[in-house]
């Protein structure tokens, strides 16, 4: 049976169980309310006896609910076993215990840095002390500043973030960031949403005018929104897209990304990136290991995989390519070249492999190709 059918069966069982339990509880509540009304109608001179039906109803309801949840638990257990049968992944197959030999301190430093990035400064310090690793005070100070500004953004206060962007304007411009303009834009919209059109107009004159050359179409639309500022429902305007509440979440993400960029750090912590990429690659690596083991082959290249691992763009960090043959870094004069089989080497290595012949063999797999089939990869 297809896994989706099993899940649908489990979901239907859950819905039936929930409806039946709710019905039983509602019957119990109605009975208790009726008994309460009966007692109140008799007055308070003497305490009237409770109807014999109530204890029996409580016992019966409890038994029925226990049976419902027992039945549901049995269904969940069956589905869990089905999952185990469908996904027989032995993570140990893709694990090489030699990888971290002598590298424990590096891993611990990465964990400490992750805690600091998350704002868990005390946890990072305790872990540092117990692992006997130097605590990065400067990094802590920098991320304290980040979390302080982000907390102000959550409170709809953009002034600290704007001041930071102005202080780092030169670096942000070199990185091609639009953070400062985006902050001014959101602050302008925030003023408008608070029904302060004249304050917003004055703010635009002082803070949006320096961005006219680069963001003129956006600024025109921002000023056009002023016409509709007195409407009860600004969403019913040609500029409704400027009033999206998700802008506040977006600006937090943008600020965090550019803050890390100014520090020369990736947006995500190395620990997060490693775990994300590792879990994405795990099924492919396990399958590759099983296939090669069954065929009696072993992969001899410890620093390169024989299969491609599909990664989302957010997890692609490196624009530097090192040729696996010559171990030299690619450059404009010695660019990376991808062969039809998918393996990539530098142009100079490709030239040496060809040696005047019309076809050559890939140094990493049995595939043969001609020099004209190699594709120049731009990076």
C-alpha cells in the first residue's frame, strides 16, 4: 500500500477519534449543566443528593475516551512501523569516524559561535568553560548589538537600525546592499500607517531624496500613497502592495544578513549550514554507499563525491574553485571547465589531458569526451 494511503487512513482515524471524543465531552458537559440547574432550583436549605446518573456518566465517558485514544495509539504505531519499513536509512553507512579526528576543538568553536549567533550568550559561555575553549568576547559584543537592534525592529522602532546602516554605508554600498533605503522606506510607511502624512512627507524629503537616482520609481510610488493616506481602507488602493505586514519580517532578515556581511560572516551559522547540507545530502550518500558496497567498489577520492548533491541556492557559499587535479585555484586565465559527465577541472588540467588527441578520458570516471564538449563555468 502507498505511504500516502496509510497517512490518509491515519488522518481519517484521527479526525473520527477527535469528533467522537468532543461529542462525548459535550454530552458530559450538558449533563453536568442540567444537574447543576436542578440543584439550584431546589434551594440551599439542605444539600440535595447528586443524581446517580452523574457518577455512571463520568465512568462511562472516561472508559470511552480511553478506548478511543487506545485505538488511535494503535493506528499511530502501525504507521510508525510502515515508515520504518519504507525508510531503512542506516546513517552509520555514510559516517566516517576519521573525519573529526583531531578536529574536536574546531567543532566546539562552531557550536559556541552558533549559540552566540542565536543570542544564547550565557549558554555559549558555559559551554566554552566546560569545553575549555577560548570564549570570543568580541564576537559576543558584536552579536549583542545585532540582537539589540533586531529587538527594536520587532517593536517597530527602526531608528537604531537606520543609524547602524548610516555608519556602515560605505561597506554596504560595496556589497551592493539596499538596506539603508529599505529601512527609510519602511519607516516612511510606518509613519503613514500611524495617520501622520505630513510627518511622513517631511521624513521623505530629508531621508529619501539621497536615493532618487537609484530608487526613483519606488520613491514615486511611496509618495503616490500619500494621496490615499486618509482612506479608511488603504488596502483598496493601487498601492496596497506597499502595506504588506511581512515587510517587518523581511527587514529583520535583511538587516541580519547585511550585519553578518559587514562582519565578513555568512548569514547562517556554520553549524546550521553544515547540518542543513548534511541532512539534505544524507539520503544520496547512503544510497551511493549501498550501491558501491553491493558492486564491490570503493570510492578512492576522499575529497570529492562521485555524485552531485542538489543544494538550494541559500546553501551555496563558495565562488572559488580549486582544481581537483592540479590543486590550483581557478582564475580568469585558468577557468573551471565542466565535462559532459559533470566533473569539473581547470582549463590547464584539461589541456594536459588532451595532449593533442581528439578525445580524452575523465580522470574521475570512465566517461570519454572531446575538448569541444567541455563547458566554461563562470563564477
